C-alpha cells in the first residue's frame, strides 16, 4: 500500500477476508445486514470490505475524524448491526457505543429510538423490494435537459 509499504497477496486477502466473514456470520450477521467500519486508511481496510462483500453485507465506511456523536448518528441511521474498528480508533468506537440506539448487548440505550425493527427503504425502480445484493440499488439516473429530443 502506498505510504506504508505494506503488501498483501490475493491469497492472503482471500484467506483473511474469508476468516472474518465466518466471524461475522457467527456473530449473527446475515445477507442484507449493515456493517459499520471505523478505520484508518490501511491495507486491513480491504479485508473488512471483502469480508462484507462476500457475506452480502452492506458496508458503511465512517470517517475517522468525526466526533463520537456524529459516528453514533451514522451507525444508528444506517441500522448497522455491528461495527469493526481499528485498534487505533478503539477509544472513539467505545465512546460511540452508548450513544447509538441499541448497545451490542441488545438493550436499548439512552438515545431516541425509531423502533427495533429494521427500516425497509424503497429503492427507485424496485417497488418495495429490498435489493438482492449490495450493488443492486441504482439511486442516480441521468437527467435529460428540457428541449432535448429524447426528453
């Protein structure tokens, strides 16, 4: 990786991401769940990304420069069921947990809750179906200018 000089073979990436995918599955995460990632820009970031993709999880990358309340808002708003944090951001992750709507033990926290069931979003062009894969939703469509023959 540029800057650090670290390298990783595809075989290493495949093995490590597979191992993490099993850990996430054993922790109860299933296809369509959301995983939050709070980490510096390191080569290990790719392991979490690949593990999420191979498990069918949606990955929410969180900026490491945010305050705990801002991180908690992103985690709560995305309905993330788990968070992976790098060792260097452990204190920020630990400060975030009590501020989210639900703590890792499943007990409600002091933050306001919008309910315990997962929010189902309507994706453009898909009716009320939940997308079958993380890459499925297409939220942006090209706009045709007024007066254009195709418009």
